[in-house]
C-alpha cells in the first residue's frame, strides 16, 4: 500500500510538471506581440493634472475547431453611439482599428495626448532583430525552470549595456522639471543613446513608437511620451532600455517633479525600499 501511495505521489508531481509545460507551450502559440499590436490610446491631462498613458484594447477572439451547430440568426442590434472625444485612438491609427475600439475607461485625470513623429536611428548603429519588423525573434523557454547560464563574456556584455543605460537615464532625470514635455524626455533619451553608439530598445518593439517610457502619477508603467507637460507635484517614472553589444540594458527610476505631497513621497520611498530589499536578499 505504501509503495502504491508513493507511485501516486510521483505521478501527481509528473502531471503537474506536464501541465506547467503544456501551459507554457500554449502561451508560446499566442505571444505578447498580438496584444502589443492592439490599438493604442494616448492621454491628455485635464486642467488639474494631465497624464500620458496608453491603453491597449483587445484583439479578435479565436474561433473554435470543428463545425458549429446551425442557429437562428440573432436579432440585429442597434449601432452603438460613437465614443466621446477623449476615447479616440491615436492619430494615424487605421480606420478599421478606430471602428473596432471599445470606449476607454480612465482611472485618473489622463486624457488623449498628441504623439510627435517617431525618431530615426543612424544606419551605423547596430540594431536588434525587431528594429525593422517590430516582431522580436526571441521566444521564452518552454518551461520556467529552463534558465540559461550566462558565460563570463555574456555577463560582461550585460554590464556594459546596463552601465550605458544608467548614463542615459541620469541625463533624462536631470531634465525633469515643471513645464517639461514628455516628448522632450524622449528626445533626450534618444539622442543620448545614439551618442553612445546604442539603439533605444523600446523603439518599434512590437510597434512601440518611442525611445523611452514615461509614466506619470496613476500610470503604472509603459506610458508613451507625448505632448503632455509635467506639472509641480507630479511623480514620473522614466524607463530606459538600451541595446548595446548584443545585449539590452533595462532600468528605470521615479523622479519627483518640484515639490511632491506626502502621499507621492511615500509611494516613491516604499517602492524604492522594496526594490532594495528584494535585490539584497
């Protein structure tokens, strides 16, 4: 009896491992690219506190296999009213995307902003595989415990890319002040990255149109810089990634814009302390 229990336990563990591997494989069939290519919405601040954010809407649902049973045609529904102006998609989005997009529900005072033109990278700068197509060739390992062991040369390359990205982030942080446009921060990051012979990794990653992410106040992450302006009391996270020597150096920091209230200071302090504890253990 005891031997049979042990066999059952081993089979149960094997089934769990197989289920995890199967889920990972299924995730590979629907990569993040599909979600990232959904229509993008930018934001403009209301008079009190405007923000740059971008909301991704869902794509088309997948159809099941096999023939579906025939059903009576449903009654035709009335056409939905057009969304209000602040839910419109970014200028330049395909008409089909604009028609299919659902109204956006904002959690703060963020509203539609205007994106500037996408910046160009000189031809001599080495590029990642997605720079032209927007589709990264990298795929996650089949199972989560399949972890690549980096060689000393690879670790040195990662350190070089991260050091370069830190320099770029410091340059962007120095520009943070009331009245500065988010697109100006994008310009600084783009130029400082190119000056160092690197490529701004976010540019055209799954179609992303800018060279940095700027997330202000209630925007959790990956806000797209537009014509919104920083105001006194904001907190802004600047997320920089640079591709250099075949490696991506990725880091971010949250900056206070002028004098920030106690709630904003606490948010930044607690997040910083949590990060430090996590990397010190």
